[in-house]
C-alpha cells in the first residue's frame, strides 16, 4: 500500500472523502501543496459534461470565499495528476493566482473506477449531476461490458433502481443491436421503453426480427414485450420466428401506414373510451351526487352498471395488461418490484 501522508491536521482534509476512498479500498495520499501547473484535465476520468464542470458564476463565488479565508475540501486526482473531482475549487484557485492546491492522490485507478468515484463525490460534495450525466455514466459502463449493481448505483446517484434498470436494459439493447448489425434506421426510431422491452429476446434471429417489426409498425413497448415473451417460450427457433411472422402479418396495415408517412391506425374497440374516463376524472364525489331527485333512481342504476363493468375491467387488466410505468416516469416513489425482477432475468443485477 502506498505510504500514507501524516499531515492529517490540514484544514482541507475531508473525512467524508476519505471514508469514500476507504470504502472502495482505494489507496491514496493527502498532499497539501500539489503544483497546479502539473495537474492535467484528461477525458475519461470525469462524468460531468464539459459545460458543467466549473460554472463561471460558481468559480467566482468560490474565489471570493477563498480570498476571505474559506477552506474547501482538497481536490481529488489520480496518480498521474489527472482531475477526478474538484474542478470548481481548482479553477477558483487558478482565478486567485494560487500556484498550489491540497489534493488527494489516488493510486491505481482505472478510468471506470475514476468515473464511478467522480459520480459519488459530485452527488455528495458538489453540484448535483444532471440526469443526462448520470445516464451517460451508467450507459458507458454497460457498453464497456460492466455488470450493473442497481442497489449500489441507486445509492450513489440518488436515482431509483427501476429507472437505472431501464437505462441498463436500453444500453444493453444498443450494444446488442450494434453487434447484430441492425441498421440505425430501425434503432433510432424506437423509444427507450421499447428498446428495453426488446433486449430480453433470447435468440439472435428473433431479436433482429422483432426489432425490425417494432420499428416498422411503431409498436408500443407493452405489445413488444408480449411478442418477446411468446417467442422466448417457443420450443425451437423456427417456431419462435413463426410467432414473429404471424405478428407481422397482423400488422401489415400499420407497417404500410408508417411507410406512407402516417401513424398506425387505431381500430381498437376501446377507441373513444379514454375521453369518457378523462371526463369523469374531473368530477369530485359531491359533483356526481348532485343529481335532481327525479333522476336519482335512473342515475343510480347506470352508476351501478358502470361500477360492475369497471370492476371486471380492472380485474382483467391486472391479469392481462403490462402495467410497467414508462421508462421516463418522473415520479419514482412507487417502484415496480416486478419490473426489477423482469429486467434482472434479462441480465441486469439488482
């Protein structure tokens, strides 16, 4: 293990940073006076987008605070003196004309380990990362062949396990589509939820066929999941491909509509019901009870009929529908554990 510097009384020492480094079994030294001119800004070690690394207004605030004696935690570097964390603090020192800075120097870090550390340090000790930056980190690691630990990533980033699982599944789809030689014109039109639904397809031929079908017919993720599940349950590749071929035949009109520049036709028997549900949702209970006495008996009979109908619809929907929230759901308070199980079965660790 690298010799540990003994100057632990320095005001820039951060117990929080050291605890993170120790928890990751990272060997490090604390140096009170690293030459700023020797510090390098190398890509591959940081997760922040370039435009977010040292916002000018924040640099100016830090610089003023430093001039008035404020002490900030040491920056974090690797053993090649490349930046990992502390861009704003470092730029503030440069703005003030300082030539040295206190720094933690971490030994033997791979670029992925450096980025992972950068994520946790930014989320706990700096300007919180944007969802785009966090997603970029997760997808980059997956495309490098890393196996995602959802629980750890969620703790590090503050993003729900369900959302991270969707990011992982989508990244796995992108990597697999590239390896299978699927054309970009099919991949680019698919939303994230559909990409995640396609990845569990076991057979390469099925994966290619369903991806093309989903793109050409603009199929929603819920329908794609059903086809993938049926194909996976087939006893042979020919039987699985027959499932996809039958689905293609059923959607030939949708494919033609999309090919002509129009959305797929909606011939569902439920068409039009959504506006009635939406209308009812605007009423409070007291509003619906405000019925004139002469119409109350007839209205009650209709309400009972609707109640019985909806009870049966809800019961069957729970059994037959895919009720997974969309991948871009902004509210993550009620995570769908069954979705995590499904994604885990497709190769995403939890």
